[in-house]
């Protein structure tokens, strides 16, 4: 079967990457990044 993932780590990593990507896209388009919830 599938191996167990450390879901807390995966979720925090995805949230972190999403915040970076949103800031990057906001910088590219010259808009302020919306405030994200901290994971």
C-alpha cells in the first residue's frame, strides 16, 4: 500500500510555497499580495 506521509509537514510546506508564489505573482503584476493565513 501507499507509504505514510508526514501530513503536517506536507501541509505546512504547501502553505509556505503558496505564500511565496502569491508574493511573486503580486510582484510581477505590481499588486500587493493579500494577507495569507499562517500555517
